C-alpha cells in the first residue's frame, strides 16, 4: 500500500512537471498576441476591447502557472512524508533524475503503524475511546 502511494505521488509529480513546462511555454503565445494587439490599437487598426480581451487571456494563462507550481509543491511534500523525509523536493527528483525514490525495506514495514500512532487525527479518536471506556 505504501509503495502504491509512493508510485502514485511520483507519477503525479512527474505529470505536474510536464504540465508546468507546457504552461510556461504556452504563456509566450498570449503575450505575443497582446503585444501585437496593442501595436494594432496604437495604429488605429484594433479597438480597446480587443486589447482588453488579449490582456485578459494573457493574465489568465499566467494565473495557471502558480496553481500548477503549488500543486507540484504539495505533491512533492506528500511524497517526502511517505518516504519519511523532510517536506520538499527529494534529491532523487532533481532535474534530469526523475525516478522513483528508494527507501529501506525495514522502514516500509514499520512506518505505516508508527505513522498512524503519531498522527494527531488518528490519535484523538483512540484517546477519546479510552476516556469513554472508564
């Protein structure tokens, strides 16, 4: 189950890296369109509505980049937690080395139960159950 979680998060992170690259590349096209529309407007060939539409398209394209980057950061943090490491990108996922990070088998066997014991959301119901039994 842990391996499935690690594999899923790694796949999500790899996909988000590609999507982020595409979004950055795609932001260049609306920018060029905006610049061309502004030039045409200055020369009287386009209306101000066209400029505002081009500007809106450019800004909405730019707005997707921080959302994707945030999702990538969250996915990397989740992967770090699954690998019992500090939050943040793993060294194994550095540029050009996108591969599934490895962990010690002993950690994998003991981690699930130990992680459940340490989680406050899992510990609170257990403590409440004990108090109600008394």
